[in-house]
C-alpha cells in the first residue's frame, strides 16, 4: 500500500536499547513502511553520533514517494536516558546517561532529601538523579563559565531537535515525569524550582503529539522529506508501545508478558504508590497507571525451551485447576502487587507431568496479574474492563484463557506492540490537532 501527496502519511521513530526502528502509517493506521537500523557503536562517547546516524539511515530507507507524503513525525526514546548539551550548538557536553544507569547512593540520598517520600524521582535511575550527579560534579557550571549554554534534554528531545533545529528545551509530559515534572498541575514542583540547577531544565513541557515545528530546509534537502513535514512532541518507548497496542478508553489495559509481567491501565483518575512501584503518566485528560511484577517469562525460560512450550500447550487443560500454589519468581523478592523483598520463589511440589507443571506456573502468574489489577483499583484507578496482551506470552491460548478466568475480563492480543508504531500514532494525532485533546504548552514557572 502506498500513500500519495494528497493522502498524508505519518512517521514514528523508536530508539530502543539496542537499535532504532521506524513505521510509516496512513490515516487509517495501515502500515505503509517499516525499517530498522542498528547502532554503530555502544561506546558512551559515541552514542550521540550513533543515534544520529541511525535516525538518518531510517529516513533514507523510506521510499522517496512515501517520504514526500509524510506530514508529521514523532520520536520516542528510552525513559530517563538523559543528555547535557550546549543549547547554542547542540553539542553533547557529557556522554549520555542511559535509562538503566543507577546513580551513586549519596546522590539518591540527596534527591530523597529534596523530594516528598516515595516520589518517582527517588529511584536511582531517575532523570533527576542524573541531573544532580552533573550538578554535584560541577559539570554544567563549568560549561556555563566557558560561555556555553548547558541544557538538560531527553534522548527523543535531542533527536527531534536534529530535525526541527530548535534547541530551546522542549520536552513532553511522559519523558519529564522522572525529572519531577508534575503532569497533574502541569508544572515543576517547588522542590525542583528552588534548586540552582532548575535553570538548565527543559522550560517547555507539552502534551505528547503536540506539533512543535517543521523540519529545517537543510533536513528536507538531506532526507527528501517535505519541507512542510512537522515534528511533534514525542514520548517514552514504553508509552509508545502501549499506544501501539490500541487502547483508547478508561478501563482498557495492556499486559506485557515478557521477561517480567508489566501492566498499564487507562484510568480516569491518577494512582501513585512508590512502595509498589506504581506511577501514572498523563495521556491527555486521562492517566496511564502502571506497575510491574518480577514474575514472568524469565522463569519459564529456566525450565522450558520455545519448542517445549509449544509442545506442552495443547496438553494443558485450562478448565481444570492443577491445585498447585506456586510463587513464580526468578529470585527472592517481589515489588508488585505485593511489596515483599523477602518473598521466596516456590515451585514445589513438581509433578511428573511437565504439562501440569507448566500449567501450575501459568496459573500462578495469572493470579499475580489478577492481584496486580486489583491493587491498581484499590489505589483508586479505574477498574479494568478489557486487557490487550503484548509480548511473547500473548500467543499462548491456554495462558490467555487462564488469565481471563483469573481476572474476570476479556483478554486478547494487542493490535501492535511496536513502539515505533505508537510514535506514528502520536504523529497522526498531531496532524489531526488532537494531541490527546490538550494543546496547551506549559512553561517552567511558579
């Protein structure tokens, strides 16, 4: 299927942990093109150039006629991947701090002294912890003393700036959550504004999908994209993947069955509880409430290969419970729906029939998922009414049936699980002027 100049297309780009991918879709959501690009380097000092190279490789791989039809684009990146740049030139002043890069305990303690108890920013991998690391080391202060203009940006912000040319510090609600931005009141809280480093934080925080600016003439000439193509505000990779799944109404949820079990629920009300690792992203005038259990496919992999899982699945009987009461964890400790660092894995007794053993594990994980959705409801979120499933476990029909019985709602496979597809949806929303029904831009101010 091809788009024409009169039939707008929308580009979404995902920068994941090991590579980048793009999707081009039309107004109906049909995929017109999809390409991938590996990073040329994983060395910290070369990450910026590796990402830039991947971005333009992806665009270059799109057919020329399709590139000319792309009206809007959006980029997602890994949550809490943080860059310190010179706003005057776009130069990276330090190697990026990656999404999973935990900061030193004394930095975390300092953030805990600033923020309210249990706040999202108190996690060792939060964006704010990374900013405070640069602050305590005097990195941005030294750059300012040299006449540079230090600015904190997220991965997707910086990549978008390579296309629209502005380096004024524009970001989105989702990326900015772990920097401490309050998406409910649409402002940075006082405990951040009162700090000296507040001057280097992104001053403009807008809704994901907000149209920002057209690409520069130089980018249009280099890539073959239309000079009228508009760059829209992006989001994080996990939020983009959730958008790709196809949920749109409060009560709809996405369960990701990967190495761990992660859930995200669209809710009319916000629900946060750091003790359980539960926090809410703002999606327009609703909330995406999420949490993650340590249970999941990583434990299955310890006992069964893909071939064995496929062979055993038809031998299970979802209509009859095994009666096994397993605790399926890779090691000691659970975070959600129970916060119990001492919880021990338990896969005993093990029956001689591997099909029964596997079903007992799946029943336990289904029970954990059911408890997770109950916990979100207890915290004030909209009760779940339908679940879409992403990840490898979505293809197992017996697991799907066990989950539906345990949770008491319909369970089906997600429309699409690719974050790049979700980013393309954001670009389409920017074109349609929706931007999740809220287009106000909020500035860093008291």
